[in-house]
C-alpha cells in the first residue's frame, strides 16, 4: 500500500528521478494493476520535478499513449506544472549557475 508513495518520492529525487521514471514507464501495466486506481495519480505527484526537455517529452508522449482514468485532471495539472518547471529551468539555469559559481 505504500509503494506508490515510495515511487513518488523516488521520482521527485534529483538523483533517482530519471531511473525511477524508466522503471515506472517500463512496468506501467504491472504497477497499475497492483495499485489502487486512486493511488496511481498520487504516485505521479512528483512528475513536475522531471523538468529536463527529454523528460518532459517522454512523460507527455507516455501519458498520451497511457491515459490515467482516475485522476486524469490532476495528471493534466501535473504535466502542466512540469512544463512550467521546464521553462523556468531553461530560462534561468545559466543565470543561476553564474550567480552560484561566480
């Protein structure tokens, strides 16, 4: 019962997020059959942290092909936040790096 929440934390982790997304997307059918339908979208709650351009493209394409029935509106909002986070990263990454490094 706690597995979706563990996966959500791992998806949101900057060191594990990419690998966790690969696991989730590869094992999607198995995971969604094991978890309660209401917890699937909760498992995806940290997808907005996957904000690299390739990650945004991969998640968008994945969910276009694998709709989530329970929590579809929430998933749409999560994917929108992911787009916003990605745009912020692209716009401010160089400036932040310059500020931090000097």
